[in-house]
């Protein structure tokens, strides 16, 4: 199974851990528009692409000793490097040594024996710009959700700055070879949709003929998807792409208890609920629904059951061969 996954943030890295149990031919295309945290510091200081999401995906796909994974994820607690991740510094060092990201990421892939590869959505320096429903325009991935939440205003559309960014040739060729393309999970407007705004990507996915699965988020995200249901997530993608490119929606149908969601409710999140009305609407747009209990809870953190989703994708690929 050749699979290409688009996303970013924690959601993508969790999904990759499940998928790699069923295939070693994975291309993870990662958003590189973030401008906060340790990644933002390196981006500003060294003029490099923000490495945070790439580091998380490299860690997810790596086949090395647990101590090495801990090293990649280690964050310094004191001094000038406080809050910075060792993995971010490693990517920065490899970039300086080899002079370009493609070479650097290939070398990192060999060192950590990745089940596939990790590619940035573009090699260009890019930022995000959000148009809010009240007419305001907000610049910066790290600023958008917090400001939208502060003014209690929905995001209407998201755009790249500059508005035309080119993909890697390798990404385009991998889409052509893919059996399956997966979109999400992750922050809808700041992690998932930006990948689809890269020049040629949405068209290439549409023209490839492979089936496209959208893994819908389990919980809403304050400032991004407040009060969104499954259809709202799908419609936001369609609105930005200009047409529907999704064949299947993977959506959770397990109702969580208030105790499971207590931490999230306090933060302003709520569960993304799928009902019969939404199912009819999606099916009316030729989108098939795969609903099940896709939830895994660890240490009070609600996330997708990545192994179950990986198995589902693998079984689909087998039936198509």
C-alpha cells in the first residue's frame, strides 16, 4: 500500500504510528507555516523552515531504540535552549550540513530508518493569513486561533502568504503512485487546509484517481472550529479547494462522557458529532461515511485509534488490488 498523508501537528504524527504497522511506503506531507514555539525561534534565527511538525512525524515513522526517540523529543528545561527540542536542532544542523531540505530529510530518514519519508508541503518561506467573518484579516499561524477566539469570530477562509507556493516534485510523483491519499487529522485551518492550498496539489489529488480519505477531528478546536460538525469540516475543505476531492470520511460515532471530556470542555472544545442528517448530506455529495468507535484515551488525552484506522486503510487497499 502506497499512502500519502497530508496534515500537521499532533494528529498527523499519531495517525502515522498506526499506519506504519501496515505499510512501509508512507509519504507524510507536513505543513510548514507555523511560527510559534521553538520552531518559530529557529525559523526566525536561521531562516529555515519550521521543523516542529517534521520532527514529530520523523519520530512517529522512526524504527529506532526508545532512547533515541526520547532524545529526538527531548526539550531543554533551562538556559538559552529552554523549551527547544533536540530534534528541531538536529534538523537545523542537517540542513546546514547538506544545504537543502530534501537532502537533509533523506539523510535523516536513513539514520532513523523511517517507514517512508517526511516532506514539507513547500520549500518556500510561507505564512498563513486568515479572513474572519467580521472582515478582519489576521496574519500568523500562532496568532489566528487565539485572536479568533478572543473576538468570538469564525474563520471564513485561510490563505498562504505568498499566495502561490510550489510543492516538491517528489510530492507530486508520490501522489501519482499512491493507492490512497489521507487528509487529516489535525487543526483544520492551520494544519490541514494549508497543504491543499499549495499549487497543483488539489488538482493532482483529484486527477490521480486514487481514493481520498478524510479523517475528521474528534473534538472541535477553540478559535478554529467552534461548534463545527463533520459536514462543516468537509465543507471548509471543499470551499478552499473549489470542488470535492474526498471519497470517504472517517468519523467517530462513540459518544464520550462528560468526565472523559472535562479537560477539553474547560478549554472550550466539544465533541464533533455525526448524525443521520449529516450522513444523508454527505452521501448526497457522493461521499461515503465510515463511522465507528475511533477513539483512544491515554493519560486523559483523547485521540484517534491510529491502529484501527491503519487497519481499515490497509483492508481497503487489499480489496482494490
